[in-house]
């Protein structure tokens, strides 16, 4: 089963974040319980809370525990790997779309119409959510559009849910008989996203300036102070970016998402430097 994370400060979210970083930067998916207890303390989690959380993750199929006689180790199970892959894919999908925003646009729209038959109705909300996370905006009840051709991404979604009928795809120029800015705002909910991005910029601009002064300090690195901020940065950014179609600049030039994306990259870069040094103590 895939884990659905509802809270950014849940113990499960934090543990998966820790394992994701170990897996990505240290090529390691097994961690001693003593190390996990120490790392979780930087997030304000007590030893008791950590042990309880680890017990729950084992029952959920996120982690597997084993004892070598002197130490207990926790290794990623299949559900934990699936959750990490889902998170990473969501971030990768955004940066892939964001790269397209800065390229010349052919002025063609990709349109998909889905007919949800009885066998697919139970998955309707999940499929539509995945379309939105791949940069689609809703044109009408079952019709979705995107400024970029997303055939491969659509096929992955349809294959996952075994939906191979009732699907119509079109890619070409489209006549829009209304103001373009008004149209794309309505379809892609740009005003709501812009407010979220502006709030993100306000919060993390301040944190960037603070971190620039601290990230190379020994106490900052050794105390693992980069981890909570790196976790919050990724969580808050992806919660907005996953719904951002990243419209082509020729279509929508002024966009707060551009500043937010660059801020995210810069702050992540310096936090990762401190994070990798800190995690290296536990290899």
C-alpha cells in the first residue's frame, strides 16, 4: 500500500524524509535505531515518540526491523520505497514542466476527454487528481487541457488504473473567444496559486537570508539544524508546485512561481550541503 501523508510534521513523513536523504546521498536504506532516535531529536521528537512511530511504520509495511544481537536496524520496506518514489516523482514532474515553461511554445494545446464507465468510477477522483498534478487544467466535467503534450504521462495514469477505453486525445491549436489571461486563470486557478507562492516567498526568503549566515557554522551542521528546514522547504514547495501547470512564458510571462522556484533551488542547495555533512556521521 502507498502511504498518504496528510501532515508535514507527522513522524511517518519525517522518517520517510530521513530515509529519502540517506538513500539519495548515501545509497543506504538501513539505519540503526540509535541513529534514528538521535536524528529525530532535531525535529523535536522524543525517544519514546520515535520508538512508537517506528513500531507503527513496521505494522504499515513502511519499514522492516531486524536485530543482529547488539543493535536493532530498520530497513525500507516496499510501501516505504513506493512512498519515497511517489514524492520524488512529483518533484521531478514539476521540474520537467518548469523546463518547458522557459522554452519556445508551439501554441498547441493538449486536450483529453475521459469517459468514466462503471468499472472506472471508483477511481475517478484519483485519476483527475493525477491529471492536475501533471499540469492539466479542467475545461469541463471530463475534459482537461495542458499547454504541453503529455501523452506519455497520460498513458502511465491510464495503465495504472486499467482505463483503456473512453479516452479521446487531441493536440493542436485552439481558438479561445475570450481574454487569454482570464481564460487560463479560470482553468488553472492561477490567482489561488499565486497567493500560495507569494506566501512561500515571504517565509522562505527570510529563512534563506538567515541560513546564509549559518549553514557553514560547525554548531549548525553538527546539530542537524538544516534537516527540519530542508523538510519544510520541500513539503511547502511541492504542496503548491504539484498544482502548477507552469504555463509557457509566452502565454503567461509574469508568474510568482518563477521566483519561488529559484528561491527553492538556492535554499535547498545550501541546506543540502549541511545535511549531507550531518548524515555522514551516521554511515
